[in-house]
C-alpha cells in the first residue's frame, strides 16, 4: 500500500509534468524524495502538497527548483582514466573519419564538453568535430555555453588533466577575469547547445561518440532502457558510448548491440552490422 508521502510525491511529479512538461516520473524515487525533501525544507513547506501548490503557481520558482532536480556538478576530466581512454579512441579510431559527431548527453554546466573539446584539439581533430551538448535545464545550458568557472575549481581541473597524457599546459585554455576562468571561446565554436530530454525526445543525429556519464543512475530501469536505446539508435556502427563509473550495460536488453571496449572506464563500442545477433522467431533464426 502506498504511503501518504508516496501519493503526494506521485501527484507532485504528475503536476510538474502536466504543467511544465518536465518529466521526472521515472527518475529514481530515492533520488527524487531526497531532493524534494531538501527543497521542502528550503521553502519551509510542511508537505509535498504545499510544495506542489507553490510550484504550480510560480513559474520562476520552478526554474530555481529545476537546479535541484537535475545534476550539474562535475569536474573537468573527472575520472582521468576515462579521458585517457577517450584520447586513445580519438587518435586511433575517430581520426579515420572525415567528420566526427560527438553527443554529450546531460552536459550540465559544460565541464565534460570542454574536456572533450580540449582532447580533440590536442589530437589535431578540432576542425573535424561537431559537438552536441544537451540537457533539460536551460540555465545549465546557458552556463555551459558561457564556459566560465570559478578560479577555485581550477586546481581540481588541472590535477585531473595531468593524468590524461596532456599535450599542452592547461592554463593555455583559459584566461582569468575577476576571479573567474573564462575558457577559450574557440573550444565551443563547433558546438550546438540544445535542450533535449532523454525521457521524452528522440534521436536527432547520427553520432560517432556519445558520452553520458552519471545520468542513468538517477533513472529507474525503464527510463534507463529508453536512454540506452536512444544511444544505440544514434550511434554509427563501431561508434563509442561512454557511461559513468557506476553505470553499465550489464543486463540491459541493448547489451547485445555493444562490446566492452574498456570495461574499467565503462566505454562500449557498438557492433558492426555483421556482428549483431540475429533476432529469433519461435526458436528459429529469422533471416
């Protein structure tokens, strides 16, 4: 039997979806409850029902609360081993293409976008690459497009960068203005910043590399499968998919479309057409 709190959370999520078209209904319920309890405390609401009333009647409040319901925290070159593996993929595999499309799904405030742009520049492929940085949070996308970060974050960024076999000094990619690091605007020159939801939107281009890290862990199983299905449909044959350290394709119905390229870094490669398993119908291979 559902508790009163469960019913109120369901109604809150349904109301947000119907009124604002943000769909959090299939996010991890543990994550959603934790965030809603934080918001409820901050706004001094006695219940989720009271919180729902405030949000439905104040669009500006919904914009602020969206920052609590979406994940935007991240370092540049977070988990350096992942980016070291991507450097190898970029130089040895993606370099064979005349043009390269890269999707950073759930890009947040853009740290991963600039990390990848730096790798492509250092491998001499910047002019061939087209980046698609997507998120459901318009405010996060604005910050990503600005490419401006507090100077106190630079030490962490640079420490990570040092472990990715760097080709240049990290300081060559930004200038300091008023205690903020402003990253080279040329790094985002070939980037499309795009509002896209893994919950409800479809594939919009054919990709060579998709990086979606630490997003799926906030989805329930059905939503995870939808997102992985989108990535599978979007990738070219032999394209690459990177996930977060706590995410994998293990037990996914789409796992058969991929091989593990680098297990420890959660990087997968989509199989070539001739490698894909044939569907079976009534126990017989369908030709």
